[in-house]
């Protein structure tokens, strides 16, 4: 039996955030952006382009991190200007917020950093949408407080993203109840369907994952009322420079988007 939760924005049209984990090359960004544009044209879905200019929390000191702030933001700006897609990227330090806010429509706060007050306040001051990823060590109820920090610092639109909880042992567990819980405070609640299948640190010095469960994670999140879906995608995940084991193949993305857009019950 379906229960109407009567929460604001419950039935808003879902959007899709997708892109490679990290900026590897302009060619990769271009290939991905072309695919997102094709999917948007075919389905009518809003596709938001995501890629990181720097991955500051890699498992190993020797892992690839990206092109850095200045070059990375220029590459993202080129994608925005050419394809007309909204752009998001993650920031790790407060000094990055203003520059990223000049290029990106949405600033993403990494899960490990969602309690960092200076980072949240700097993101709020840009006037951009702030998407806060729920920490692997926090409950859905705990995310009220990062949202309050952003709003009290002047942020006008705040999203929250679920990505699972860790109990050690190189694994994550998703409590899908967090999605309706977090809607109490967020303007939009997003499901991170690829990071939620990670096995953090489970790859002998890098993060492993189980990408075969990504579509099921997305459909489960739909049943709990997700208002957006986050997918890291790559044309060749097995050779990606970051997060390959949990990334979806780029050519599979349209099928997943179409499945999520089909009419079906969206909440328990």
C-alpha cells in the first residue's frame, strides 16, 4: 500500500547528474557531454554534467587527482559553453568555492567534508545551489545541521545526496529511509547510485566496487522518492583513473534513465 508522505516538492520531476569521476582529458569530457545531450534530447530529462578537477581524498598518495583548479574549471567551462549543460563539481577547500561558483551551477560538498563549516559557508556565499553529500558516518537526521549552516550563511537552495553508510570492512550499506527523512530539510534529495556500491579501500590501495548493482540502487531509490540520481559514468570504466569499479558504462546510462522515468510507484 502506498502512503502519501505530503512533503514539499515530493512529485518534482527528477534530474540526473552524470559524468566521469575525475577530469582525465578534454576528449573524455566531450564524449560524455555529447552522450548526456543525446539522452536529454531523447528522453526530455534534465542532465547535469559532473566531473572533478581534483580528487583530494584518494586512497593512495600516488593516485591520479586531476588537472587542478584553474585548468579543470576552464575545461568544465568549455563544456558548459559548447553544450549548454548545467555543471557541477566538488570543492574540498573553502578558497575553491568562489572560482568554482563562477563556472558551476551546483557546488558539491564531498561526504567526508559535509560538517566543515568554513567550506559550507564559502559555498553558500557564491549564491549557487549547494549539494551536500551525506557523510558515510552520519544518519539522515544528522544532515539537518549542514543544511542549516548553508541557509544561515545565505544559501537559498540546498540539496542532499545519499551515498550509504560505512561500518568498516571495505563496504557500504544504504538505508533508503534516509531519502524521505532528508526531504524535511532539503530542496531536493538525490541518490548517488554509483558511490553507494563502492568498497572503500577494498582494492589493495584503491577503492573497489560492484557496478552491477547500480541500476538496482537507482530503482530502489525511486521507490523511496528520490528527486534526482547521480551516476559516475565512463566509456571504459575498467581503465578509468578513479572509481572505475563502481562507475557505470557510459553506453548504459540512457537505458537506466529511461527505466527511472517510466511511470511507477515512487514511494512507500
